[in-house]
C-alpha cells in the first residue's frame, strides 16, 4: 500500500503525516508513506488545498488534518 500526503510541509501536513504513521503502526500493516511537496505534483491530483490524503493513487480527502481513526478507516477500505 502506498499512502501519499500532499502538502508543502505546513503544520497540518506534518500532523497528518504523524497520524498516518500512527495508524499504520496500530494496524500492523506494511505501507509506504510518501510526502509530496512539489506544487506541480500536487496540482496533478486536481486538488487545490492541502493536506491531501491519497491512498493507492485515490484521493481520500483534502484540506484538513486527518485523524488516526479516519486514516485507519480509509486504509481498511483499501485492504
């Protein structure tokens, strides 16, 4: 599983990254986390606000900090 966090490295993006890491650890799954900070790469996903959570190339949501429980829900949907 590949999980991407799209964002410039702002506090909300960093908090989402921490929550994604925690969710993966709590679920005990193997996943790669990629931070996408290049504005052109972010725009290629068709989003204009960050942070954006992308799992297996599907945008799950944008413009807010994603909680650990939200991330776990999205991960379970992909398993």
